[in-house]
């Protein structure tokens, strides 16, 4: 049973200015066996936070509690964690076996036990036939599996993974993603996983921590952060292609933008804006590409949320196609059925499912609910 | 129909025959320019002194002679003792030098070391501003009291700032921070990380600085001139320098018609000089192949994604 508490953690690097924190006020309780994913753009502080948990970076302010113990000043080797690095960080002069056994040898396990554990990990990861090879003789995927194996043999209750798949090609990434998920289900370790890939975050996490500029933007299940983003950043970051945003003026249940786009909101949505005091005010309207439709049935349902647009770029993806379209000066992207594929220059009627639209305060960028 | 020529990756990256020949000739000339002087020195050391006087320097002498080596062999025990001192100083000095250099360089190569800037500048300052001979002499003789000991030949060159900078760069480039962090998480102490992870990865770098250090110790005669008085501690280079000075002195005295004129006639001057060069060069030249096998690049390949 291992729980981790990050209580108002701050990190400032030695040469940074007084109030320039790489991570500020990071507050999170991680439950036992939970799979937590830190996600955010490069430089948002996710890896720094992970390294603070690992003990590879000092914590400037705040408390790190692991399993009820204050661990701010504990050396990495005494935190009982295993870590997988983005660039594998294997020992190049050692064989795969020795790479996996190194941590066990240091902990004075006897030889038979080491062999047993390494053999088990190698079997789980399909590395048995490569145990005598050195890392240079392995492919990228195999090297990353060795790095995972090194973590597995340790029997550590906490796994920290710092973008472990970002150096792999797309196909390998998908299979390794499934492998990590399977390992988590088998080993029941508390796992903290850092990535900038929101697909990894959505598919693997029990809970996602979305970060930007050193601050936590939202913590929630993948469904929560996708369906109820707390602010414009989270809404834009989660989802691919990202959410369309329109700077609009809201008045009497109708939103209009400066380029001529006019849409009537369903009653439920306009009620929310009215109650929040946004009548006759500027807001940001956000709508996901998959909530813009080309089917005639949708137009019949939402006739006042349908626009005549011109396709600028179209991409056929097999089952779906992406239409980068324009209404007067307003551009947006829609994911439609492959049957509704249109060539650039075609005129197409697109309907906005405004029941699924999101609204954000123009100044604070917080979601209006 | 003309069959399509198959092109593989080797063909794509290879030169045409003409270009290949051109580069081979260039490289051959370069190799000869390195080897020929050494060969020439060996040949002169084996040339009869009179033949040298009559026919001058030749690649293939008219008369072969071991007179130069025989003259040096008359010093027998003294020469062997100096050779032993030189070997001892070179081996011990190289081990000490590479240990000090690599530990210092490793410390300043790590971003987690708080005082790395201070110690880097401290090292660079000693490269840029030398304290001079007098200060060194006072430290070695009056402060450390090393005069007339082997340590006087070893310690003054035990740390090389240039090698420190070379190794610092090597550690920074070749030993990824994440490998060290990985070992730290695996439970390794700093000493174990250095000895079991960093050193094996830095073998090419350590071989390079060891070679520099070995050359420095082997060729050093100046420290012996300053600090060594006992005949038992004279290194080879200093002994050869003394022999050379003696020959010079005898030569000057012979021209002024003193009693040493006769003994000078018996000494094959040029051949002895070249024999000394051969004796001084050959052992260190023979050690090159041992170092060479460590000059392998790409030892860290595969450890981290580059």
C-alpha cells in the first residue's frame, strides 16, 4: 500500500529569479495502485515534478509524503522507486542481464534470486533471448523494454516513467503503450507517467494531471478532462485535432463573431451563460471538431446552428475525414464521416452541435458552467 | 537489354577508383612523412661514424656499425638503472595523473556539483598563468621537502589542467546525466557510479590522457635537472642529456687541444646521439599499440537515445 502526497510543492532553480518557479503550488494525492499521467507541453514542469518525486531534484517548498513518511530529503536510492527514462539510460557496457541485475546486486540479493527475477522480467517482456546482448545490439523498442525490465525486477511499489515512449516510432509506441498498461494491471504498482502525448494520457491514465507553465491546470479522469475542461488551455490541449475556439459576443441566446459567424444556442446553454451573468458580453466559444457535423439530420435538428462554409483543406483518414473550413473570415476544423468528404473549394453545410459547446471567460479563460 | 546495375549502400558511399587512388597516395605520403624520420634515425644510429663523415646521411649506409650502442652499453648498469627509474616514474606518474585528472574532471563535468564553476575557473587559471620555475622549486624543495626523491619527478606533473579540460568535455559528452541518475536510483553510491559506470564508459578518454601523461613523464628531464642529485634516481632522459652534454664538452675540449682529444676520437658522436634518440623513443613507441586498442569510439552507443 503506497500513497503519495505532494503538498503544495514548489521548485525554483538555483539561478532563477526570486519568483520564477518551474513548478508552483503542485498539490496532489495519489492513491495506491493508481496510474497517474502528468501531461502538458514542453517546459510545463511535468518532468521536474517527477524528478522531485524521484529525488533527482530538490524541492524548494512544500512536502513530499510517500507512504506516510516525509521524503523531501531522502536520497533517490532510499525512496524505493523505480524509474524509466525517456532516453532509456541503459548501461552501455553491460549486457541486458547485467543492466537488469545491477540494482539487485547493489541490494545484495543472492545470485539465484537475481537470476530468477531477471528471468521472470525477461520472460514478461519477451527479452529472454537477448539477455547476453549489449544495448547497442538491440532495437529502440527492445532497449525501452530493458529499461522497463530494470524497473520490474526491483519490485518497487512506485514506478516513475519520464516520457518512456517518445523516442519510439508510432507503431511501436502503440504496442508499448499496451504493454505498459498490461504491466500496470499485472504488477499493481503506483505509477506516475509523464508525457506530452495526450493520446497516451487519455488511454493509460486513471487520472490525468494537466500542467502548463509550472502550474496544475486540471486533475481528473480522462473523461472529466475531455468533457469538462476547466479552462481554455485544458480544452485546447486535450483532444486531437484540438478544439476550435471562436471569440464571440453573446446576447439573447445568440453568439456572433466579428467575421460574421452567427449561431443560436440551445436553451440549456444560453441559460447557463445568462445565469453566470454573461449576457451582452464577450466570451470564447469552444467546440470540438467531432461536434461539427455534415449530416442533413443534424441540420434539421439545429437549423440555426448550421453554416454554409467553404472547404479550404480536406484530409481523408479512412473512416473519417477532416475538413478545414471557412465561414467568411472564421476558420475551423470538423471531423466528419468519410462519406461526407469534400474537396478543397467545395461548399458544404456544417452544423455545430452546440449542446456540446464549451464557453470560457475571455479574460480568465476559465470555463463558464 | 542492358542489365540494370545494382547499387548497394557501400557503393553509394564509396569513391571512384581515381579518387580512391588519389586519397591513398595522399595518406601514403603522410604516413611516410611520419615514419621516414624515425627510420632515418635508426639507420644513422647503425651507421659507421667514418662512413657518416665520408658519405653523409644515407638511407642505406655504406658501412653498418653498432658502435653507438656499444658506447652506450659501456654505461651498462647506469643506463639500465635510469631506464628502470624512467619506467617507474612513468607508470606511477601516469596512474596518479589519470586518477587525479579524471576525478577532478568528473566532478566539474556534473551539473549537480555546486562548485563546478569555481573549480573549472581554478583549473583554467593554472593553465593561463604559470607561477614559474622559482615558485615551483621552492614548493617542491622547501615546503614539500621532496628534493632528491622519486616524488620530485612524479608530483609536479601529477595534475594536468589541459587533460582535466579534455576529460571534462569527454565526460560531459559521453556520459549521459540520465545514466548516472539511473544508477543513483538503482542504489549506487557516488563512488560506485564513478568506478562501475563512469570509468568503463570513459576508457577511450582515460587512455588518451594517460598517453599524454605517459609521454610527459617519459620525456621529462627538467624536473630531474632541478631536483635530482643522487645518481641512483636519474631518469633515462636526464642521463641521455648528461651523456650528450659530456660529448659536447669533450668535443669542445678536443678542439682546444686538451688531453681529452684522444678519448673523443673513440666516441662515435653522431651514431651515439641517434642511438640515444632510439633508446629514448622506442619504449614509448612500443606502448602505443597497447593504448590504441582503447581508442575505440562509440563505447556509449546504445545506452541512451541520441
